[in-house]
């Protein structure tokens, strides 16, 4: 049936004059509508502001304020060959001034150590690997958690003692997971077993090309760590610890340079309450 011709017992009979709402009623309706829109906007803005307050921007989008560089073969604070820079609002790790990489692994450390938190990072690989970079370091970087300070590293130390969430880019074909785990100077437990192997693969997808990838890491002190992509846990483990068995409850956060250009456009953190579980 065409709804234009549908009627009911409550409708006016033919010829009757339909009631017209009073002008004051129309104005009241307009006021109520505007009030509802205003309140919706107010609460949305309030929640958005609360979200911004919850997240600490470790990278300010302008410069490397708050970060300390440590590159193998150099003292802390020396940005050898301008490896780390900020360009177009992203942290840019490049090797344009390198004649040969020669195992000059580097890390850039945030000034504040953290314990219980949710960390969100957006990264992408691009360009060509530096001359002299190892095969395994092709499209390879990461973020180091529960790490030592840059000042405590020896001059020729390759990596800080830490828990590494390893970032890998695809090679154009085949499977190569990301948000993996590596353990320089550390160990973890999975399924109540202490594991001594250096690296562990996640069950993530493979990300080829120069697309941006977002990784989240939930860190619960010395209790547990989860790696997540698109809300899905791709790797989880417990009791991060040094090789001597000392549990790691907190430590530095650092981004890695391993010979392949990489960019980070977001590094943000939300503190979490300590859990008794």
C-alpha cells in the first residue's frame, strides 16, 4: 500500500481542519533541540579531553625533547651521523650519512622509566637498508621495555638489557610476523616455563610495503606483558626478568635503529593501576 493513502481511526475526517501547534510550542521544541545538541557536544568534548589527559605523548611531534640517544661506539647523548631526527612531524631514523653501518646499533631513550602502562606506537619502514647492515636487520626495528638507562650502557654495548617488542616489515612475499619478542640480557616465562631462547614469533599478520602499523603493548610490571595489533593479542608472556633471575618491574622505554630506515609518528602511553593479580 502506498503510505500516502494510509489512514487510521485517529486521523481527521475529510474536510476537517488539522490542529496547528501553537507558536510557543514550536519555539519550545527548537529550544529543547538546541539544548540537546549543545549537551551532546559538551559531553563529547569532555570525554575527548579526558582521553587526551589519560595519554602521555612521549613524542611531542616537533623535536626530540625528553629523549637521550645512545649509539654503539659512542657515549650517551651523541647523535652519530644524525641517525635520529624529526622530519614532517615524525621521528625519522635514517642512514644517509653512513658509508658503512658496521654494527652501530642505536637506541633513543625516553627520560622517564615506567612500570604499569599501555603503550601505543605507530611505525613504518621505508627506503633502502644502510650499506653493511646485516641480513636479519632488513626492515627490522623495535621498542625496548623495562630497559637500563643509556648512561649505564658500556660504550660498545650492542643493546640495552631489556624486553624488546620487535618490529619487522614484510619482504614483499612470504610470511614475516611483527610485534615479536627478543630478550637481550633477559628472559621471560610462557606457560609457566622459563624460556632462554633469544627471539619468539607472534601470530600477527605480515605487513609489506611502507604502510603504517599500530602496535599496543600492555605492561603489568613484573607480572605480564601483552603485544596487541588491531585489538588482538598476538603474543603474551609473564615474569620478565634479567638473566640472573631478577624480576623487572619497571625501566626505560627506547626506540631502536638497526640499519633500516624507519619512522615513528606516534609514541603515547597511558598509565595503568598496579594489579595484584
